[in-house]
């Protein structure tokens, strides 16, 4: 989002929210941003990686996968 769009959003919020509501929105935005940052920066443990691989291998063995043609066909349907 551009700086101008964010500035416009702030101006709108300043003009429509009460101080109490501004504080509530601000606290929730900060809490959400911290959670997102922590999730993005947290490396996987070897156990988590092993579990993901086990799940993927089990799904593959059960036939739960898409072929190349299915993937590209799905992509065309989504983008068209």
C-alpha cells in the first residue's frame, strides 16, 4: 500500500474514531503485527520438518496430489 493511501486511511480514522476506539484499533494492529512478524521469522524445527515430510509422503502414497496438467489447468481457470 502506498504512503498516500496509508495517510488517507489515517486521516479517515482520525476523523471518524473516538480516542478510545483509536486506542483499541492501534492495540489490535500492533498485536497482530507482532504475531505476523514472529511467525515469519521463526525457523522450523527438525521435528516440524519431519512431520511435514511424513504428511506429504502419506498424501502422495494415498494418491492425493495433482499432476502437472492439473496444476496448469487450475492456474488457467483461476487467472482467466
